[in-house]
C-alpha cells in the first residue's frame, strides 16, 4: 500500500479534491445519513444500524469516496494495492473515457452499487474481502501510515485493516446495506470534485458537460486546507458524539 496522497504531477494537472478530503467526506456523509435512515426500510432492506454498522459504514463510505479516481494512475486508490489496482486503473480509464469522465458519473455510482449489492447477496466471504479492500483504501485516504517508509506504511495499514475487518466480523456486522453505502460514497466524491475547478460530468455518457467547471476552489489550497478539512474533521467528532452513547460505554456506566 502506498502513502495517502496524490502525487505532485497529479495535483498540478488535475485539480481534484485531495484524497484525505474525499475520505473524510465519506465518514461524515455516512454519519449524517444514519439518523435519517435508522429504523426505516428502503428497497426491502431494514436499516437497524448498531455501533458496528455505523463504524463499518463510515469506513466503507470513506473507501468508496475514493473509488472514482481509480481512473488516474497516481490517485490514492490506484496506488493502494500496487500492480493490482494499477492494472484496474488502466482498464477503467480506457472503458470510461479517461480521467474525470465515466467514473465520475451517476452511471458509475449505480453500477458500483448494484454490483456490490449482488456481491453481498452472493457470498458472505466475498463481502468480507471487499470490505477489507475498502477499509484499506479508506485508511490510506485518511492518512494512516508512515509517509517516508512505504514498506512500513503498507504493513501497518494491512495489519490495521485486517484487525478492523476481523473486529467488525466478530461483532456480527450486518452488511445488507453495503451496495447502497458504496454508491453513496461514490456520489459524495462527485460533490467533492464539483466544488473544485475541473467540474464533474455526472450525467455521462448521456451528457458530458462538466458540472461546476471553473467555478470552484484550488485543490489543496487555502480553502481546502483551512476550511474544508477542518470542517469535515469537526463533523466526524460531532457525529461520533451524537451517534454513540459514550457514557454507556464506560465500565461504571457514567
């Protein structure tokens, strides 16, 4: 696994939101929708989300929020699993018309959501593997690792990813919502990129106009560093306080 940033060439030529901002938006996005869907039914699914589902969903959304950039060779998601994701990047870039094209569309979000939902219905083992992969991508995007040592960073990330995935499995986490969470995370990526200068062709392949082009802020500039990232971080803290009953987690119940 590689360090959680886009390389300088990528940032200079493709003004997209940085990987850590996308990952943070995935966490905040999931936390924001949990109170809205809790206890409801949607597409035949019951949303009774406990602590393990909230944690798993946050990490799944964080990983999914990085997936659209798999069409670029220097993106966080492309570098996470070495040659495997690099070959996948080349294939998807070809199939979806290059960077910031088809993978940045509602078509791609729906496609990913449907495929993952079918995966969830097909095999529990396949679900656990996919969740492991997404958590690894999420941790990379969130900056978990050692910047100056790729080998050590990869080992630390892999161990942490395995530990989290196993803990969620041991807790009996219900992943029937997995496809929807992945689609939601992908859509969150679009909104993140729409506020940068390049825009996003969200209606590809029917309409390739980039929504938000030349109207947003500069990637990794003052707005993203001093406003967007801090606000997303605060959002995670507030969401955690709201969603989890922290006093009940203490040994004496206080």
